[in-house]
C-alpha cells in the first residue's frame, strides 16, 4: 500500500517523509540554542504536541460516533453533544456512588447507548429519509435534554476524580533539556491520566477499524454507507443495523463524557461546545469516515493546543481557519470520498 | 365545554389586564448559559431573596420579574436587555453579571433613557469610569476595588516577591489585575509575566506547561468552569506553586464544585467584596436568610458574591421605590435621585455611590479554609474600608494609567 501510494504521489510522499523526519527530530533531539530561540522551550513544544494528541483522542471518541451515524443514516445528529454530557453526568454519579472510576465507563456506555436505542426506535425511525426534518428534531431534542439536565444536575461544575493511581504526573523518556550545572538530562513529566486516555482511545479506534473491516456486521455497515437501498433490498434487516450503530455511536459519546469529565469538567454548555468540536472535526476529516474522524480530531486538537500557547489571542480562530482551508480545497474533507 | 373554555380565557384576560395596571415590571439579566451558569443562578437567588424579604412589593406595587439569560458575551447581554426593555416594557432592569456585558449595557442604557439600569455584579472598570451613563447605577465595586489591599498583603505578609498572572482575556480580569498591580508593585513586588487565556478555555494543559517556574506565586484570575478545569489539570500535571486567587476564583461557585479539583485552593489568599465566615451580625443574618430561603440542594452552603451583588442591587431598588412611593413619573427623576444619594446598609458593609453612580464600599482580604463539615469557604484576614473607584489615588493620575488592558498598567514601584 505504501509503495503504491509512493508511486502514485511521489511529491506527496517526499513531503510526508520530510515532515515525519523533522517531527521525529523535534521530539527526540536535544534542542540547540537557535531552535529554542525560534520555538521557545522544548518542554512547551512537547507538552503542546502531546496535549493536542490527547485532546484529539477525546474529540475522536465523540466524532467517530457522530460520523458513523451520519455515514450510515444520513442523520446529522445535533443531539450528539447532549449524549456526551449525559454520559458525563451518569459517569460522575456512578463513580461517586461506587467509588470505582473504571466502572463509570461501561455504565455511561450502556446507559447512553440504551438512550440512543430509544431515540432511534421511537423518533428517527419514523422520519427516515427526511434529512432536514431529522436534523431539526435532533436540534429540538438537544435543547430539551440540556434543560432537563440543568434541572436535574443544576449549573454546578462536575469534575470526575480519577483514582489515586492515575492522578499526578509520570516521568517519560522524552528529553526536554540538559541541566546546566550537572549536565544531567531533564525528562518530561506528563499527566498519567492523559496517557491512559490516549491509550484507551487508540485501542477503541483500532477496535472500531477492525470491527468495520473484518467482521460481518462491519461489512453490513460499510455496505449500508455505500448504498442503503441495495443493502435492504438484499434481505438484510437494515433497521437492526441502524439501531445497533446508533446505540454504539451514542455509547461512545457517553463514554467520551466520562473522559471529558475526568480531565476537564461537565457543566451546562459543554454539550454545544463538543457538538461544535465534533462538527468541525468531521468536516475537516470527511463526513462518514472513521480514519477521517481520527485525522481531523488530532489536527484540531493539536491546532487548539499550539494556538493557545504560541498565539493565545487568536487561538479561537485557528480551528475555524483550518476548517475554511479544508472546505476551500477539499470540500468533502481530507479523507472524504468524492 | 366550548363555552367554559371561552369563559376561562375571558377571565384570564381580565385578570392579567387588572394585574398589569398595578404591577411593576422589572427585568433581570444573568448568565444562565455557558461557563458562568452557576454564577448566574446564584445571582438570581440573591435577587429572589431580596424580593421575598420585601414580600414582592415595592412602593405599593407588586413586582413582576422578567428573567432573561445571557452567556457572558456583550451581544447576548444587549439582546437580552432589548428583549425585556423593548418587548416586555420593563421600567427597571437589574443586571448584568459579567464584565464586558456591563460595558455593553452601559452603552445600551444611553439609548433607553426612560429605563433605570442597576448593575447586577459585573465588575469592569470602564462601565462607570469611562463615559458613564446617567441611568446606569452600580452598587457593587469594580474588579480593581475588589483587589484593593491584596497586593500589599501577599508582598508584605506572604512574602511573594515575584508573581506571574494567568487570567481570562476580558475587561473584568484586566480590571482585577490592574487593582492587584497597583498595590503589589507599589509595595515592591514584580509581575514577571501576564498570561491571558480566552474566556471559556477548557483545556489548560499546554498553558500549564508554559507557566513560569521561577516565580514565588501564581495569581489566578479565572472563574466558573474555567477555574475548575484549570485546578483539575494543574493537579494532574503535578503543579505545586503557591497560588493567589482572583475574586471569582475563590467564590462559592468554584469552592462548592463537585470533585477534588477545588482542594488545591485551601490556604490560598484572595480578596473581594465579602468573606464567607465573617462574624458581623448583619452578614450572618444575610447568610441565614439565604440558607432558610432555599433548600440545601438548590443553593451553595453560603451565598456567593453573585448572590450578594444581586441582593444588594435589588434591595437598593426596593428601598428607593418605597421611598418615592412607587412614583416613576418625570423620567424616574425622584427614584434616580434617591438611588444616587442612597446609603445602603448592605450585609457586606455600607455602600454609597460616587458622582459616576459607582459604589464606594468595603473590601475583604481572605484565605480559603476547610470548614468542619468539609466544605470550603473564605475566612476573613483583613478589612479594607472605604474603597473608592480610584483606589484612593488622585482621579487624574488614575485616569492617566489608561483603560485596564493586557499590559496596562505597567508594574512600577511608584506612579
């Protein structure tokens, strides 16, 4: 595959290779003074990079469900942010009651997944194929859900506490500099819980890719994305597939709520923020594509973090600038199909 | 059946029509969306407490409150104000909550001279200091007044010789840092760096990595969800610097958030218009009234400064309406002159207005403590009485510093 890509796009391949080499150099080398003068401390650069990737992994968890639901059902689910927030609140309650942080994840996944089934079965199934109507209904649902949650949980800030073995920073093997006095190497310290979240989302991402590409249900979903009508005409009970995908996407958003509540916080307004983030991610990555969601999430996450450090005043603009550029040159997103 | 419905409708019309003749419509603006939701909700509690103490009557007229939510952005405040003023026809408006909203409403109030605006708790300096509006009254001090005495305290008593500030990037926090810098730099301290983050920042990880590690303390000018997120991620990153809190950083809204993040604030010095555990009988009575008015799961352990601010604004309006007997004729002249000359016996110290209709009041230096029941509160360290908007500095010199901004004022030992 790599060889075929290199043969088809020789210039692109060279650019990608050079960029990778530069990135590897920036990550592993001990920075010479001119580079520090140019980019600031290496600690800052590494932190922004890793924070961008971990933030991206949170965005990926939300956006992958969003993009899957859109790809299969053509349903732009504007209540996706509310599902995220619902998951966060449920995760807080379960973690607080049982004292086990890990238990919050399956609880939020199952509870929000079930809620997704209800939504699909009682609401969206009745207006299949009417894209605009579905979108407006999801918008209405998101407003109602936001008010119900405000009523139930109040406007307080909920912060899900990770267990003690995951809190605090850990030493990594990345060198950030050399001590002037002794010549000892200084290693980067990085919050443990963010590393855990990164690993978990990589596992989920790879699992999803495998499920989509190696299993029967994955095959059905991919076929449905390509041509819904033919799939249902060939005797597949497409409604079941729809319900399963909606439940899975909703569950992922719920689980993302627990993640978000752990390294940020859950409060009214977060639903809109993450809905917007996942919209941007999916538009940049390409509607309906899981690898696209991963790519878009990492790009947006890194852009936000580098923006907040290197040009804080304009940090908010950067993500939308990326979106504008992508829409201008690749209207269907980076990995979207034409 | 049909006749009955018709009758009911007719009766309802009749009832509302008679009610309209007597009620006084009052608009209330607070941040009920976005990062400052919890703050806006508590502000509304303060307003409702004041009204319920007045039996919902002022100057012989029943009060009808029309609430409009904002999201801390200036345009949302103007939109909400236009709705209650131009559609609902309120005669009096209480609000807003956030700094830049206040500046926007000052400008809007100039276009609506027949309506009186009483600020909720917004604290940007510009609102009343630059180009003030005749019908805009503010019974709370601004962000710089809330910083009065903090700089001297952290330099002289805490011994922090250098600090860096990290704060949200808008008018209120500029004003807070201005008040801090004037006191702190004059005492001999040095502010090495000022970091500004957009309001509503949720992921602080990279900003935390960029914090300087060669200063004695970090000043945190964050509020609401931003404050909680910062503290959470600061602990995860293993941060252990000495902290100094801005006014809304150590407010009840953050101190009673759910989770462990807030515990990083224990022992942190700060300043503002109230100290939660102050033993003044007037304050204690207010706290008790707040606790009795709302069930424990629908309020904070004790009123946040948002509740106090809206409570004071509403009390001021009610007492002046009583004094003029509900007479709002002649462009509300009698009512406004009463407000201008009012000496408000507020729970957090006596408040009177200056020529710009801006509060002169009492400031409180405090430290965060953990109470016996496990909740956090601010404990009084020192009272700074009679703080005016120019912080005791000659008004002309003070105006010479310029409008508070990212680099205004400079940190100098004498001005």
